[in-house]
């Protein structure tokens, strides 16, 4: 790949736009290819000058740092953009010159990649596919949005390596190439701080399938009408493989009589859905079917798929059982950043007495969540942050009654109150339906704090 990249970049003035985890990985690769050439980096953070790779290579670097870091992006032949940088307010750039770590990697390894995206369930499904494939074939890697830039693992890849690639909308936003097997789990209102419209967000996700050919496979949730609409408006060339809880597709996965089946040339029973309990809830059943479809397409036998699903352990912060303290069951679902995720968690657990909601407010609609909760058996609603304040306002203005409510001043007050008010032998659930970065750097830090407070 290094020779191909060297040829691809030959004679071009290259800008690494954004120097986070992925940007640094891109820079390390470029420096390996071009040890003596001047490379260019643009980033909002002026503190980059303190980073070791910057200090060491400073004579061979041109830096554009601070508030005006985007000013000169039109002066480059290739701009390798990091996923965290929003382009919604940039109107003067020639986007044909833009590429990304993700696009470059898919371009050179597309035939070996199973790519997974969706608003919710990406990490669980990606990790499950990796677990399934690895139990059958050790020669596989898990990379991408889950935290591992794929360029960092180039030395571990040969022509037979299966690559499971978790992809965010930010990573897919401007790609012009798609993986051999693409999975789209769902589309919900999310990341409206990054995109001009919800439609733009959906189109970014859909890029995972848009550039496939007739030898490729697109695995998608046939119960999501937004995905069906996008497909009807596109001219996809790939083989369509559906998964559904509500009907039997011609090709793909479905549920009948409490069993999961896969249908292509023949019908194959994959799982008895009453036999596994590690991934609870209908949303996880959809994740399992998506993973089963991709694994079977990749040549993994049905028995190996079933065995791996049964042995899989859920990821942290995803309806994670924290423990039983003072006869109250505590669950951590900090990954929940949208209303649909909180609704799914309450439905999955079935015995929730107290729900902690709120955080950073990105302006998404909470009407459906409040309507659901008003009719649910959840007795106590604890709200935090600006999102929580708006949720409580919707609850009160809707004339809903019968719940104990609290708008907590901080996260610790919310957890302490929730612990005190939750009925014995019932569940206290953190499933915020909002982003975390008003109080925490990410959902993982929020979940870790919750667990610490619960155990304290």
C-alpha cells in the first residue's frame, strides 16, 4: 500500500486537516512515505506545538493553527480531512480535492472490508462481527470509529485479512468509494450540530453503499422507512440483503416463531432467540441479524455464527449491568444520546423505576420520548443539563402527571436522588438521550462517573 500511496500523492501539495487521533495516524503514514518532504497541518488547536511529533519534525512542517486554520485550505492539491471537522460553514473550498483517512483506506482495501454504520448500534454490531469472524478465522482486524485508525494496523494486513470497519457519518461524509460488504443499521435524528440538515446526515451515512458495484452486498434494516426512501431514490448496483423483525425478506435475516433465519439460496436457521441473553432488547436482535448476514456472506458457517453470538459479551456503557446495591438494580446506558436509544433501553429492561435523562442540548426533538415515558411504568424521571431542562419543560407543558420529577443541578445530585427514590428490586437506569459534552468529554467518561457514584 505504501507504494500505491506514494504514487497517489506524487507531486501533490498535501494538507492534513485536523490533528486528532486520526489526523496523527495519517501524518505518521505520510511521514513514513515522505521522510524528507515538507508536510502541511491545519488545526484549531494552537497547543499542537507541544506535541512530540510536531516538535521533532518542525523544520519539515508548515503549520496553520488557531482560529484561522481553514483560511488557506484552497492552496493545496489534496486535503486529508479529519472526521471531527464540520464543513457545513465552508462554502469556498473545492471539495473535489478533499479526501480522508477513511476514503484512502477503503480505496486500497475495499474488497476485504465489512463496513458498519448507523445512528445506534455501530460499535456493538462491529464488535459482534469481529467476535464471530475471529472465532472462525484469526486473520481479521477491527478498526475505525471504535477507536483504532486503520493506518496504524497496515503491517497486520495481508490479502486474506478480513477487516471489520466501524464507520461514523463524519468518516463517510465525503467518501467516493464503498466497502465490499456495507451495513446500515438505522437512521435517527443525530449530529445536527455538525450538519446543516438531517437530510445531509442521512446522505452521509448512505455513502457506505452508494459506490458499491454488482459484486458487493448492502445489508440494511428493512424496518427503517428512512433507509427504504434513500434506496428508492438511488441507483444501487449491489446485492440487497435485508434484516427485519416485522416481515420475511426475499434475501436476508428475519424472525419467525422465536427463531432467527437467514434466507438466500436456501433457508438456514441461525439462532433460537430464547437461547441468548447477553444482548437484550429488540434493537440488539436487529444488530444480531445484521452481524449474522455479514458473517454468512463472508463464508462463516451458521453454527459458528450461533456459537459466537451466544459467547459474545456486551460492550461497556450499553445497557451495562453495574450491580445490585441496597436491593436496587443499576444499569449504565451512557451511550444513549438520542430519544430512540432511551426508549429501546426502557423496553429492553422492562422493570425500570427511575430514569436519568439529559445532558448537552443539540436541538433534537424529545416529544416522542416524553410521550412514551408518560405512558410507561417508569415512576421517577431525573433530569440534568440543558437537554434535561427542555425535556422537563415538554413533560410539564404537556400536562403529564403521575411521575416524580427532579431537575438536578449536577450529575452527582441526579445519581444520589435516583438511588434514594428507586423502589427495591427495581431498576435505576442511566440512559440520557443526550450528548455528554456539557459535563463530560464523552459518553464513556459519563458512564464511568455514574458507575463510580453508584458503587460509592
